[in-house]
C-alpha cells in the first residue's frame, strides 16, 4: 500500500521536553500534554477527549478560496484513474494519518467518502462499496466512526436548498441521500448522525416563504427520525447550528434558534446539538455561550472544535490554538457531565499556504495538545472548587435563591404584593462587587501559572 506520509513514522510520541524554552528540540512533532493513556479521574485522556478527524477538510480540502478556486494543497491521494479509485486512495491516506496521529475517531460527509456517480443508482453503489472498505479499515486499525452526515449543499441540485427547496423532487433526492447515509453510519457503528442545514436558509425574502421552508425542514427531520428508529439505528441524531454562510440567514441560526425549532415542530426529544466554535462566532456569540445554551437545555451532544479569526466575517475553520477558549469550552462539557454520544471533531482546515501534507500533522498535534492542557486546567479548577460551573463562586453568588424568600419566589409561592411587602421590610440591599477583573486574573493564574505536570 502506498505510504502517503513517509516523513512521519508515527505514532506521535509524548515528550515533555518539547516546549523547553530555548532548547533546540529534535522532536517538534511530539505531544507536550496529550497522553492518550493518562488517567484523569479514572478515565483516560483519550476517552475524555474523543478527538475526531474531519474527513472533508483534512483529506478532501484543496486549499481553495473565493479568489483561488484551483487546488493548492499537495495531496497525492486525491488522484486516481477514476473517482472511485481516488476515493480508495483517500481512504488509505485517512487511516494512515489517523493511525500515525493516534486519533481514534473520524467524521465524514457521504460525498467525501465516496463520489457522486453518473446516476443515483451508481452513486448509491459507490457509497455502499466505500462503506465496506471503511468497515475493513476500522476493523484493522481500531479507529471508529464518531458521526457521519449527508452533504446536501455541494451538488448544483441543492442550489436553492435541500429539504427547504421549493421543488419536492429535490427534497426527494435529499431524502434518499439521508436514508443511505444513515444506513452507512449504522453499518460503520457511528454513534451519531449530524444534520447541518448547508443551504437550508434564505438569501432574499422576496422569493422565500420562510414558514413554508421551516415546515419542510421539520417534515424532513421527522422522516429521518422515523427511519432511524425503524431501521435499528442506535446512534444519536444531532442538529448543528450555523448563523449564515452559504445562505444569508440559516434556519438553524444558533443554539437558541435550534432549540426553538425543535420545540415548535415536536422534534425536541429526538435531537441533541452539535455545537461548533466558528459557528458561534458567526452568530455573534462565544463558543462558551453556545455550549452553555445547549447544555442548560440538556441538549449538548458533540463539539466541532475549530476557531474563527477575529475581524473576519466568515467561517475560517482554523485549528484551535487558544488555551482560554478551550478551557472555557471544556468547563461547560464537564459541567454537562461529558459527551456520551459525541466527541471533539476538529472540523478545521490548514491555511491555504500550509499546503504540505506535514502541515496536517502539526495542525492536529497542536490542537490535541492544547485541548489536553485545557483538560488538565479544568480538572485543577474543579478540584479547587472555586471557578467553573459547579464552583463555589457561582453557588455563593446565587445563594439567596436557595433559601427563604428567594427560594419561594422561584417556586412561584409568592405573589407580587407579598414580594413588595418583603422589599419594604428588608430595605435597600447592599451593592456587591462583581469582582470581574479579580476573577479574570484568577482564571489567568489557572491558565498560565499553575503547574500541571
Ligand atoms: C459547515 C460545517 C459542516 C458540518 C457538517 O460549516 O461545519 O461541515 O460540521 O456538515
Ligand atoms: Co461543523
């Protein structure tokens, strides 16, 4: 079998010396923090951080942008005598990369794994063939499928949407694709299936009946729920919010929109949310905000852990590098009790200029490492019990609602008149400092000062 990454022997070692400032290290490709088998409160890092490689960006990305449509990345495995042969090479490259990096999960869109054929039938057969090959690779390597999804946005037929397309024949093509992708996920033992509404939104209200389209989307999701159940799919369905791009306004705008949509159309019990960092930015939120919105509704399913670039208004899908963001994200995951159905899917791409195959290694190693460090920080914060969702700070701040009148207010046991009488009795409350700067400094101490080895 062709080796696509001969410059890396793999698996990537753990080397605490990597970051010794001033040292001329000979092993830049090493983990400083990530130790797959290191136990943290009884669970290995690998289990706590279930990283997943995003097949589309990592294997299939070409480095194109709106001003440069031609491929820039150096990717041998995308070539072949036919699209199916190229797809097989891509699968080989994927599993070589996964194994060398020590990543145990992957995620894919159906059309990344297998190419569109000349007819719907040929397309279906391609997928079935590639799924069998992927199953073999999984068996040989122990790598598992985290989630899969159907690409309902790249093909020209989806220009005006898939489920929300004004033409029911397009709806039907999309439905067929989801049926097949769900079966592929089941066959590969995926724990989840994602719906991201690529073109389920609008670009102008002049020709769009928004409510009609939202109803179509709901009907589509109901069909998928029913099929998943009847076909014995045992995974979890996820909805992934995104505010805009490619459409001007997506119907799955942010977590709050999605939760409302699920409630409105009687889908609430069937979905969790797959929350992406860069999509949070596009909605004008922080990642932490979006994660918490999902978690507070009991709907935190899985994470796409990329990062946006400040000041850029589109989905840049950079690899994560910012410790603070990672800590805040993992603190919410910890608060929510983990991700039994999901994991940390990178959904990130190397920059157009980082066209070497080797750049894929640096990107993933760096991202895994910063999340490993973030996990250690979150654990320390949790052990100290001050900061964080379950910490003393938040408990104390709202303690007035845990007893006496505060508690009775929340329970609905007091009328407005009774509360007014109480207000007169207790008089003007003292003003208490929010201590924000003090606490931000404390957070920084955890990020940068605390020894975590
Ligand atoms: C697009 C995006 C998707 C979903 C899966 O911005 O994030 O790749 O994660 O379809
Ligand atoms: Co995503």
